[in-house]
C-alpha cells in the first residue's frame, strides 16, 4: 500500500505538477516578451517624433531670425549712401576768396617743394635741413589735396609758380652755406606768415566743405613750417615786420 502510494505520487502527483509548473513558466515567459518589444517600439517612435518636432522648431526659429536680420539690414545706411558720405558743396558755392586760396596753396607747393630739396644740399645747418624736410612732406600732401579739390570743384589752378616765386628758387639755388640758411629762413618765414592770414580768412568764412577741409589742413601744415623755421633761430624782426605790414587794418 505504501509502495503503491509512492508510485502513484511519483508517477501522478509529483510528475504532473512539474509539467504544469514548467508549462506555466514557459507560458509566462512567452506572454511577457511581446509587451517588452512593444514598449521599445513606443520609445523609439516617441524619440523620432521628438527629433522631428525639435528640427521643425529649429528651422522655424532660424527663418524668423533671418527675416529679422534682413529687416534690420534694410534700415541701415549702406557705404555709398548719402548719410555715410557727405555731399561736396556745389561749384556755385565757391567764392572768389576760395579760388584765390586754391591758387595760393598750389603755387606754394610749386616753389617750396624745390626749396626743401635745395636745403638738403645747400644748407650748412641741420636745423635748416630739418625745416626743408618738413616743407617737402607738408607741401607734397597739400599739393595732392588741392589738385583733387580743384578737379572736384572744377576750379582751374596753375601749373607754375609765380615769377617772383621762381626768382626765389633761383636765389636759393645759387646760395651756399650760412648765406643759404639765412635766405631760406627770410623767404619762407615771410611767405608762410602771409599765406597764414589768408588761410584764417578762408577757414572762417568759406561755405564749401572741400575748401574748408583744405584750409584746416593748410593751417596745420603752415603752423608746423613756421615752428621749424623759428627753431633755426634765424627769424629776424625785419621778416616779421614785413608780414605784419600785409595784415588788413
């Protein structure tokens, strides 16, 4: 009875539950896998959707910013606009004094540049040579500017110095040493002092923007030249009296 019962339990009671338990475990495993794959599918789909939405938003913001930049740029003045570059005054605004001034600046360069060169070879004083270099530099720049303004304003200017100025150059060419030094200072300090008066009148009264700019530059240049000439210690009272005699009373 005991053996029969044992076989029964082993064959029926013990074996059957084992198959049932194994079947249930396999069934449970099969039932849990599909939901896992479905969850992964949902996550992937959500990620793709998020990326698509982000890309769309980024593109929209980029287009909006581009439109805003174009709108701002459209309201900014360009390099060639009238706001950026002031228009030069018309030829009609050039007075007789303005024209005289353009002529004087041009003729000053035509004799003072040669005088500056002569100072490098004929002078005995380093201070005179230094003054000559200032003449070369300053009047070269002024000459370029006055020729540009003459063309822009359609005002003719001479290509030669006056007969008196050419005679001064001839005197300097024939002088040497200390005689050259004194003659150089006498001629150039007097001429600079006289034109300085004209520059002040033009700068104070001209209505033309180009002439005003030229007068401003000429004022700086002539002041520098008078300074270096006075630094030589050779400026005489007679020269200053000559300049003073030309000042309108």
